[in-house]
């Protein structure tokens, strides 16, 4: 079901001339429609202009980029960072960089296309990946394996325990993780999974992400060691791409306290939703994360009948056993959560009776 809109989908969407509560998308902190956030964004547009279409290595350089990279490195716990115009570009910079004779690429189950190119294939299980890595390491001493994965796979194989990753010979592998869904929410202050993955002691760690989900800004980010970041910045791929708008980066710095406030409220809504569910076992979800996956077309239809819209579509990868997602956002109100839980409980209670 395609629903065309002419504005950003906030907590409500108008569909068939009626307002529906919207529990979908990836605006986890609800920044895109937050009035305080918008005011700061507009003020920075007036200062910096709407975009900056020049190379980062040009002779004229806007200082906000270096300032925000230092800030993000300190926040995430990485030695150094790179910002890019999108999360997808950040991933493609990394896959292109490591697609060289000194490395062999391995893609964990469910890895996003941002970390893949045409000839890459996904392993179907971590057991298969582990066996392949061990076989490769027995035969190769000069070529370094690089393992790509998504930090969040929505079914718990990766975050929070990373049980599959822990089975691998990590001390001999470079690990590259996409944390687009985790940044802004996971960690003690929303800093994402960099520190957590670093504690697993891989040979080297790089984490990339989009800034457009929780943080509400166009742009991408790469976290890595200082040596690796310097290598990435020396590539033609990096030099040839424009950065995100300086106004976006300035807004990211200006809204530090607002992000903290929104995250705390989101975590409160998540707790409220889980506590209100009579049948939480009907959903697949991660601790302190606002996405609740399921596969029940009748539930989706029931919610729609009660003017609630959720995320419901088949992803091109074809691996969509849990294609429906209820997404809680900091843009929601507590009464929205109460209506959602009441509706879900009524649906499952009715199924139980019949």
C-alpha cells in the first residue's frame, strides 16, 4: 500500500481524508518536526547557506566540518571521524577502499546494501561465515579479511550481544559495521556501538552511519583510527565528493542537549509501550530500541482500521519474514502510546477468544 504525501510524516498522516497516527519510518527522535530543532536549523542556513558543493580538500575550507568531526570522535569514542554527504556514501567509501588486493571481503548475514557492491555476496549464517574465515586464514597470511555487518538487524542476531560476531577470529579481522539505526539511541548517551564493538578487540574497527535517522540531518559519518581516517581522506573517492551542508553540521553541534532530552523521552515511551502490552511475545524487539517487528497482515489491517499506520513493505533483499514494524518516535505523545497498546491488546484478545 503506497501512501503519497506532500509533507514530512510526523506523528500523524492524513489518509483517505482522515488523520491516522503514524508509527513508522526512522525518525526515532522526531527531530525533523521539532520546532526548536527547526529554528536552529533555519538560523544556521542563514549563516552558512543551503549547501556547500565543493571538495573538502579545496583551498577554501569552512571550519565547521573539522570542528564537528572532532566533536563526533569524542562523542562516539573513536580516534577520528569523517563526515560525508550521506550514510550510503560513507558505506560505499569503505567498501571501495577495502576492495583491493590486500583485503578479502566477507559480508555477514543481513548486511545493508550500503556496504556492498555488485559482486559481493552475503553469508546465510554466522556459522558459515566463521568456517569460511577460518579456511581463508589457514591459506592466507598476507591478505587481511574484512567483515562487514549491520549493528542492528531487527531480530537480535547482532546488537546487543553480537553472539555471531564473537564466534569469529576477530583479532585477525578488520570489522566494518553500519550503525545507521543505532546512532543517537544506543550507548549511554546515544553515541552508538563503536565502543561496544571495540571491546570485542578486532584487529581494526571502522563504523559508519547515516545522520538522517535519529539525528535528523543529511549526512554520513565514518568512525575509525586516526591512521585509517587519514588514508580514507587521501583517496580520490573522498576528494571528489561534496560534504553535507555546513548548516546541518552546525545544527548537530547546537542541538546536543536537545538530543539528550529527546532520547530520554523516547526511552520513556518505549518502556510505556512494553509495559502496556499484554502479549509482548508477539513482537520481535531489542532492549531500549523503538522498533517492534512482526509478520501478521491481519494485525496491520486491524491497526489501519483503527486509524494507525505502520511501516509495512517488502525490502528488495527478499529476506522479509518480519516485514511489518511498529516504530515509536519521540514525536509521539503518551496518549498515542496508550491508544496503540489498547488497540493491539484488543486485537490479540479477540483472536484468543475466537
